[in-house]
C-alpha cells in the first residue's frame, strides 16, 4: 500500500529535494552543507535520504488516516449515528478513496430514524452505492451483510408501495436495486428500461406455479382459470370443477368492461346470466339449463326493458312481449316450442287494442281485427293458412264502410 501511494506521488520529488535541504540547514546547521553545490542533491546518497523522508511522511499520513477511519467505524458500531455522519462526510470531503466512510454514513442515515423515510433512504442508497466502487468496497460488504440485506428488503418494500402510484420515486428505487444488488425487478424493466411486460406474464407465472389454469390427469379443467386479451385486459375469469364452470363466470370486452356475467350452480349445469354492451349497460338477462335458454328472458335498451320472452329447451315457449319505454305492452305473441301459435295482439300507448289476430303453426289463421286509436273498428277480416279469404270490411273513422271479397289472397 505504501509503495503504491509512493509511486503515485513521485511527481513531488523535486519539491521535496528543496525541502530536505532547508530542513538540514535549519535543524542541523552543518557547516559543510552551507557550501554544498545544488548538484549534490542529485547524488545517490541524497536521493536515498529523500526517499526515506517520503516513506516516513507517507507512513505518518497513513497512520493518521487509519486513526480517522477507525474512529468513524467505532462511532457507527456504538450507534452514535449523528456523530458518525459528521465525521464520515468530513473525511469523504478530503479523501474519497475508501468505502468505509460511505457505508458508515449511509447506514447511519438509515438507522438513525425508525421511519426509514424516502429522503433518508435516498441518502443511504446513494452513499452505499458510491461505497461499492471504492477501495475495500467488496470486502466490507461481507462485514456489513446484515445492513445490506435490510436495505435490500426496505428498497423492495418501498418500490412495491410506490410502483404505479409514484413512478418517479419508484424509478429511483428500482434503479438502485440494480446498481447495488443486480436485482433486475419487473419495475426496473418497465420504469428504467421501458420494457413492457407481456400481457399474460402474470398468468403464465401463476400457471407455472400451479395456481391458475390447471387440468387434472384426465384433462379436465380444475380450479380458477383466467385469460387476457393482447392489450392485457381480462378476457374471462371462471372457476372449474371437473371441467364444468361453477360459481361466477365473467367475460369481458377488450376495453375491460363486463360482457357477460353468469352464476352457475355447484354442479355446473344451470346458470343465471346477464349480458352487457361496451358502455356497461345491460342488454339481456335470463337463465340457462345446460347451454339452453329456459324461463323468462328480459331485453333492455338504455337500461329499460323493451322485450320479454319465455323459453323452454332453448325455444320460445309462452309469451313474447315488446314494450313501450313507458313499460306498457306494444306487441304480444304466443309461442309453442319455437313456433308462433295463439292470439297476436298489438296496443296503443293508451292501452287500447290496435290489432287482434289468430296465428296457428306460424301462420295467420282465423279472424283479424284492427282498430283506430279511438277504439273504433278499422278492419275486420280473416285468414286461412296465411292467406286472406272471404269478406273483409274496411271502416273509416267516421263509420263509413267498404267490403272486399278475397279468394286465395286476391280481391
């Protein structure tokens, strides 16, 4: 160590030559020296004397440095953190070669407050990082292993708290986790390197850990399942039991809004369902037995019921009604196993009849009556197997009438 410093300081030799001469003249007052030619300074004897003087001076200097470093270390070890910071920073201002004062000052900032605020953590992190590149940096990391571990955990804790809430601070924390610990976190990739994670990165991770998207030995889906779109928003979320969905089953639009929400029974057979548009407004709701519609289904526009239908085995079976926005019936039909069959009626907003007709096997078959808003008759006729037949009477609102006879739908 002495030799290394000595070599670095050989540029000062010419100055020290003159210093030696002066010292010898002043303190020893040797009369021969007074008559020495300046060229004698460069003789072998004088050079050895000068080199010895340099080595002694350096030894004294190193001893003083070692004493200061020992004092800093003792202050830290005795938890005199404030004094340790003062001494260490004063030493660093004059000599920034050694890691010890950086570590002691940094960890003193860290331990002198129990809050570990972001500002204290920032001071600690910068000092400790600088120390890692100084002399004895690597060796002292082993001595201060406990401190380095605590700092690492604290940086990770603050990073998790700041990530996506204060990315300026999070970027700093992530950066120094890499600089000090080579800890390349996901936050570092995103905030510092600007590398965005794969949309399904978390799903892939959980799948590999056996916590998501699992199948059993028979290839049946079991437990929670989740998929995402290319933009990272969820595609669906569901829990399976023996290959069948149970409980909540949610599907989403690419904008993240809910598209379908089904609730299955414990056997995964039957479910209630609601469907939505991309604005989040409900479109329809009803029930399934297996994958087939069953019972009453409601359809909405602007969150208002505009139609209801009754199903059995996925086929219309019962009343099908269309409504005014006021909730009154506008149109009413009757269905049987997917085929219209029964009385067909239409209404005015006042509730008065607009139309009455009979439908059989999907075709008009029987009398048909149509009314004005006033309630008076407008048309009276009949259909046979979907074709107008016989005498049809047309009425004006004033009560005048006109009769037309139809044969095979032709007057």
